[in-house]
C-alpha cells in the first residue's frame, strides 16, 4: 500500500474478503459491512476492491459478477453455473502450461484456470 493513506474502510473491505471463506463479489462485501458501517457506499467497495486487485493485494476473478480472492498464490477455481458460487480447486497449478501456450513472439505471464459445473447445493435442486 505504498503511497496510500491508511483507510479504515479500505482495511475493513480487505478483511471482509480475507475472512469470507468464499470468493465474494463487491455486493457481497457491501452487504457484509453495511450493518457495521452505515456510511459505506457500494461504489466505495467497488473502487477499493478493484484498486487492491490492481495493486496485487487481491485477485479479481472475472464474473459476472466479478469475485475477489485474498489467496494470491496461483490456483484454479470452480464456478457453479446455477448460483455463481466460486470455490478453490485443490490441484496443483501447472506452470508447464505457460511454456506450452507460448505462441510466436508472445510473452506468457501466467494463466487462470476456471472449471465450470454445478455445486452440491444446486445439484440437490435437480
């Protein structure tokens, strides 16, 4: 956070992601914090989450809606096609995929791997 002033709101937003046990969206973080922080706006949550992702403090996972992850090590995810729930997949990240993906003069900086499926809660509905 070099060059940034400490902000209680910003830190609470970060801790909400870190302590969620999920990969929360901005709306989920807002809903969690709003009762304790009545002056908090959804726009503030969005701005801070995106900024922390740009700084490398969080990982932003493409949605919709975009989700945020405090675990910064490379790891795959699985996303439920029904409810949008996101979870970590406990398999090793494979840097060999980066080498295999090299095409022409491209410089590969990494990859993301997202599996799609149906979570157990949604599967019970079928």
